[in-house]
C-alpha cells in the first residue's frame, strides 16, 4: 500500500496488486505467469464494506487511466516507475 485518503463516506486505498501463478513440472513447483498492477480500492469509511476495485486500462489508455484513478502525487510516482511504462 502506498497511500490512503478519505473522501466523503469512503476510504480510498492505493496499492500495488501482485498475482503469481504456479505450475507443477516434473513434480516440482515452478512459477508460472503473473501480473502486477496499481489498484484503487474503495471501502465504506464506517464499516469497511467493499465499494469498488479498479485497475488502470493498459496500452494506449494507461496514462489517461492512471490520471483518472489516482491523485496527482500517486500518479506522478507511478509515472516514475520504469517497469510500469512498459506495462
């Protein structure tokens, strides 16, 4: 998690979601495909019930999507991550 803020009745949580798959090959567990993406998670402030989970769009829409989903300070930070630029 790299940030959190409260807006009206909601808690906005900004984090990086990492998913890793595994496969058995020759009776050995090996890493398979995976992904890593910035995420905006919204919960109700009072009871922390789920409201929304959103990842940015990819390809040509990535930059615009990041700007819409994240506050300016996190948007700038995400833009500075070299690996994300090839996302």
